[in-house]
């Protein structure tokens, strides 16, 4: 968290910035479309785009914290963005493979966004190097534009659950590594990296006989197990650097989302609460794995 003088480039009624064009939500879809078409195929943004906003209409001084959530256009990700943005003084970068999906999702909770907060959709496919670079450059430019020193929290939420090991590891492990390595230089000391994991990654739980009756997802479970291993490695690394950056693995519980064909028993609006609370917390343990009920054995 830092103390900043934040110049909001928005009219007072509009706090959703449209993707990497950072236009105002109140502008016409044609205006948005032409801005999108004028960018690269992947929606890259330049500082010119940011500066190309309508005149600043007000200046405020506030204590702003910034967040990037990957895979945030649906499921637990979108609820995390919604609930974070409902709190004061937050800037939430909403990662989405398709900008339009993030914009559609955001329009459904626009009226809940706190007057001092903002949501900024960002095109981001964590398996695509160019998309990652564009997202990094965009976020970096945006933070600079707002006189923010960096990003406070990265939520590694994007994932897939499919039988293929190759596809699972490409997103859940290698994609998460790629985005984390790209974004890490932007993270403020004292910030956090939240890896959204799952209890099915717990080797301890699988070693319990009663767990053997559960359906098994070897590619997904083992990819999340690798993610948990990264949580520990990164936590130790940050500890050695003395950055104060916490790295944790969080299980949100079994939620009804696209990932499980909406078979989950929890509402993702509840399941995301442990993610939201941990993201908002300014301190806490690092190198731990937990759900809403407390720590889980690795
Ligand atoms: N649901 C559960 O019961 C449950 C339980 C434990 C853990 N989790 C974890 O919670 C997190 C969120 O899952 P969810 O249930 O909300 O799933 P979801 O509704 O299927 O959402 C997954 C999100 O990840 C995005 N994504 C997939 N591949 C991507 C890529 N290459 N680059 C960027 N984004 C990508 C998807 O984008 P598209 O919309 O473009 O596909 C979507 O936005 C995951 O890490 C999951 O493993 C979920």
C-alpha cells in the first residue's frame, strides 16, 4: 500500500476503463471498436492511448492498492474482481483472454464498484508470450500514469481442468510461471502472490484412505501440486530477498463454475471470499496452503 495523489482519468460516474484502450465505459461501442481496431491484433496499448483520454475531471488523494487477477472474466475470478472493487481505494486489473468477456462481466456489477475504486480489463492469455508482454507493458504504463509505484497483489487464478497433462501443465503450471515472472518486477515490497490451488493437490489428503473413493483428476491434481511446490519455492525466494512479499496457495472450495460444469456445491460468490480477504490483508503468513477453514497439509 502506498500513499499517492491519484488523478482519476474518468468522469465521476464512470469507473470501468475499457480494456487496453482505457476508454470510459460511457463512450459508444463504435468509439471503443475503432480504438480496439487501431491497436495491435492483441489489443496492445501505448502510453499515447492512456494519455488520449478525455480531460481529467477531478483529482483526489487516496491510499490505493492495486491487484491483477488472471482468468477473471468468469467463475471465482469475476466474483473476486467484483468483491475487491466493491471496497474503497482499489484498482483491479481484470485479466481475460477476451477483452469483450471481461467488459461484459464487469457491466453486470458496475453499479457496485466503490466510488474510489476502478476495474480495468486487460487482455491476458497466460500461455501466450506476446499477450503477457502486452499486459505487462499496459499495466506498468497504467500504474505510472496514476503515479502508483507498482502492483500490490497478483492473484494467479486462471486454470483449466482437462484430462490432458500437456494442456493442464501449459496453463496451470507453465502459464502461471510465465505471468508471475513477468509481473514480479512490478510488485511492491510487502505485496502478495496468491496461487489459487485446490485441496485435490494435497498429497497428504490423497494419502488418507477415505480420499481414495473420490473422483480423480491426475493431470489437474498433479498440476496444482506443482503449483503448490512453486508457492513454497517463491515464498522462500521472497523471504531470502527480504521483499516482504507473501506467497500462498489458497483452496476456494468446491464451487459451481464452468470448470466443473456447475456441479460444485458452493456459490463462487462465497467461495471467492477467502481469496478476497487474503488479497485485502496487508500481512499474514507466507509459504502456506489454506482454505476458509484454515491451513491444509501439503
Ligand atoms: N471451481 C472449483 O470448485 C474450484 C475448486 C478448487 C480450485 N479452483 C481453482 O479456482 C480457480 C478458478 O476456477 P473457476 O472454478 O472459477 O474456473 P472457471 O470458471 O472455468 O474460470 C477459469 C478462468 O481461467 C481462464 N483461463 C483458462 N485458460 C487461460 C489462459 N490460458 N490464460 C488466461 N486465462 C485462462 C478462463 O478463461 P476463459 O473464460 O477464456 O476460458 C476463465 O476465466 C482455478 O485456479 C481453479 O483451479 C476451483
